[in-house]
């Protein structure tokens, strides 16, 4: 078990994140790459200016001490006009040439602003250290889906289609969670170029052999306003279940910067809106539907299996908290609902001192309970507590009593989270935003 306070370079961020996990009891299972080319290009026999998107994803599978497996992915993509293509896809040799080129393009075209995380139950068919080329009609899905390890092209009346019959669906892949560290749609021509492979990413949290509880923030100096580079949480691993025989209670949830609109939209995002920010259908494996209430990991928590075995259903976070409508409204004079928008002297929130209590002199905290609408309370998330964010500053230490004779305490570090996540947005939490305390040490 280790409390983490580190900075990673963007260019090696995912490798460094994986190294933190494997240095604290997790195991690296394998690493492989998956390159994608568009099915549409096989339909177009001409040599024109039409642009086609190509890409390659690098996957790393890791598992915790109890064998629960998680995949972490980053994607590189690029566009090429049909007339400029130098490779074909008719033979395995053609595909090998494409893979070779894709590998060379990976570092230069890598989207360092985001990464993806998913859960699986079985080791996918990809071999460690290999790369595979597949056709796609859904770009992001095909690159991330590890149930589909190859694609066969069927021709019917001269029209190609993708045959997925060789897919290994018993890998049981969860919906994947897209974690964006900064809004990619910033205003200004040159602003996108001010993050580089050697730009630093701050990572803080707790890692042990069973779970990872981290807060991640890219360099916010180039864009420190409008919540475009938020503090982003990531939880993957085991929950503490109230049933002693519960061995399938692994969880996955995270946060994301607003990435579906302009900078002003990022500032004005409504954390009270119960409409899901991510459409879970966009992140399901290609051959899975999970038709009723699958989790997406951003608007809710994905739990590996229910008590009777249903996979990847949406769960929610419950904690002991005041009513959500209790003043103040946690909204800045400029309309922003994220903490930096209302934590200043010109907002009503600055005048409230909800913490600590004037009666007990204590900050009142709560465990983060995992709840399902039908099953009830499943358990709680270890190494963290939730509390009102009013009256506290990032880095404040919370002293939580464990025993009275002799006196022993757990020390938690307080942080505000301003990304879109299950602890900042309705309906995943009963009060938004939840202040987060991460376990540091015992004394």
C-alpha cells in the first residue's frame, strides 16, 4: 500500500501509471497493439481526395492480487486521402505493411489528452508484444474492443461487410470508460500546441494490491480557467463488500473533462442535470448490448457482477450528507458549478463554514457506499471518505479516529474534484460535488 504524489510526463503517462500499479501488488498481464483501417476504403476503388481515418491503439492489461483484470488504452489516429495511400489491405502482407507504418506513426499521432479503461474476465486472444490489423465501421469501438481480435471481410453483391463470427465474446468485456484530461476544443489557433510529450501530469492517491484510487490533472497553466483542465478521479479494483462470500464486487469509475463542446460550454456544464453525459451505447463492446442499465463509469459506477451474476450494471454512490438543496447553491456568480467557480470571496459559498461543526469542532465524513436501486447497499469504497467541500482547502488533512484505547487515527488528505464524475454529478451522488478524502497513513 502506498500514498502516491508524483508527476509523470504526458509522453509516458500510461506507462508510468501502470508502473505505479505493478510496484504495489498488481501484475502486468500483456501489452499489444490493434491497428484499424476503414471498411469504407474497400468500397471506394477510385483515387480521389476523400480523407480516411486510420489508427492504432496500445493496450496494457493488468490484474490485481485477486485476479481482476483491467485494460488501459491510448489511441493514435491520422487521416490520409485515398490518392495518397501507399498500402492496401488485400493480403496479410498488405496488412503487415500497414501495421509497420502504424507503429511508426503511433508516438507522433498519439492523443495524449485522453485514455480509456475497461474490465475483462478472461485473457483476450492477443499475444503479448504483437500488433493486429482490423477493419472498422466504428473507429473507437474496434480499436478498444478486445473481444474482436480479427475481422473477416464478406462480399455481397460487390459490397464488403465485416464478419465478427470469430470474436471471443466470453472475454466478457465491460463498457469502456473514456477519461479526458483536458477539453480538446479550446479557443485559439495555437493553444492546442502548448501541451507537449514532456508536459507534466500530477497524480495523487492511494494504491494497494487490490485497488487504485487516484486523482489526475494535466498541466492546467495553459488553460487555468473555465474548468477545461479539471482534477480527474480514477477508481479501479475491489470494493469492500458486506457479504463475506462476495468475490465479484470489483468496480470501475472515473471522471472526465468536458470534451463534447467549446470552452464556454465546459464552463457552463450543468452538474445538476440527470441526463447521462456519456451515452453508454457508444462504449459497449461491438457484440454486446447489455440492454438494461449498464454502467458507463462517468455518470455512475460500473460493478463487475451483481449478487446473482448480471454484469456491469450501473451502481451509485451513497453517503451521509446534508440535502442537496441546502444553501449555498455551489454556483459561482459567473454561472460555473465546479469548485473553482464558487470558491472565492465574491460568492456566497465563501461565507459558509459548514465544516467544521461549531458544536463538535469536527469535520463530519462518511464512507462512500456502493448502492444498486434493486439490491441495496453492496459495500463501500476503501481508502476514501466523502464530505461536504465547504470550508476546506485542497491538501487539508483529516484525522479520523480508529480506536479509543489506545487512541489511533487514520489520516486522509482532502481534495476537490471538478471533473464530470460519479462524485460531482447527479444522479450518481446525492450531493454535488462530494469532497474527497484519500487515505494517506495511520498514526
